[in-house]
C-alpha cells in the first residue's frame, strides 16, 4: 500500500500492527517534506517478507530510502539467526546494496497496551555470517 506522508503512514501501520496477528512493514522514502510510505505484509506471524520483495524489485532503484520499520509481537528486539537470517543480516544487506545507512526500527506493543514503542537498531551492532559479507560486501562508512 502506498501512503503519502509519514504521519499517515505511521497511523495506518500502527493500526494494522495492533489489530491483526501478522507482521507489517513500513518503508519511508523521499524526504520529510515530500514523503511516501510503503506499507507491506506477507501475512505471516513471524516475518515480513513483502517489504524485502518491494525493496529488491522496486525501491532500490531510484528511491531514497530513509527508514524501515516492522512490528514484532513477542519482543522489541531485532531477530538474528546466527547472522544468517533475521533483522540484523537483512539490514546489513540493504545498506550494502544502497551504499548508505538508513534507520531500522521495530514497532512493539507491550502486552495489554495499545501504546506503541519503537526500538531502533543498527546493522553494525551484530556481525552477519561470512556468507552474507561475501555476498554483499562491507557496510558503507
């Protein structure tokens, strides 16, 4: 779903994340005055692959990506499967492909609360598996 404006994107993303049982992603592109948000889901409880699909086939070409956000249900922490799969290796690969750093956040609602929290994480905080480094290279400075 393509949404104009960061505030509109935030409202829709938080609503969907708090009223469904699947992960939703939001990719913010453009600048803060002329922004577009892409809201995605692959309709799965434990992962959100549609945002990566959109990145691979559209957003890495001609868009300035500022931020990627997706929700988690059980923990506000980024996932990491020994550096091979999960939030850290994905953020690492995206930044290597783009050639610049972007913000990465997890949207999380505490149990019994509809108040959203955002946990920002950095691709450099967890070392990816060597296969990821071999495939994508080193992070930009």
